[in-house]
C-alpha cells in the first residue's frame, strides 16, 4: 500500500485553494481595511463625543458637553438639565404636564427632548470641530 500526498509539502486542498485565491498583498490589504472599519466603529460609538444644544424660542442658548457630568439650571432656574454617562435629561421643570421630565435621557446624535410650555428644545449631536480644535 502506498501513501499519496495531497498538494505540496503535505498541505491540504483548502490551504492550496486559499493560497491560489489570495496573495500576500491581498491579505495585508484586507487586514488594513478590517482595522480601519473597526476603528471607525469604535470612534463612532464611544461615549463623550457629543454635546447637547439647548434652544429657547428657536435660538441656541446653551451648549453642554456630554463628557462632563453635572446639573445645569436654565431659564433662571425654571428648568434643570442633568448630564450623566454621556446622556442628557430634564430633572426639573415648572411646566404643568412634566412630559419633558418623564422623557428618557438622550445620548444618541439626533435625540430630542422638547418642552413646549417653556419653548425649549434640547438636541443631542456631535461636537462641532473646526480647524483650530
């Protein structure tokens, strides 16, 4: 009984097929692309990159960094906003319905909290970067 070898040097057929399909440069390019995609996703999803923009009567009045936890009084103390763990919420308002107080904290870009009686819109978005920063 004689033994037959598969491929060169005992390599399996699958390894030979992969070697003929991809060259060394192809594998390096694929790895670089995978790392770039992973870094893009990581930077996009990491907390602390956003800010909350507070509009009163349609005018931007306050900009709060979501990276710094704290409580902020606005409208001469009629509303209190809380920034915690990369999100913003309303913890106190003098409006009658209290819908803004009962809404969930917003942390995703595009998230909104609206208080109609006080004419306040809180919008979560990415921090604007200019050439200096």
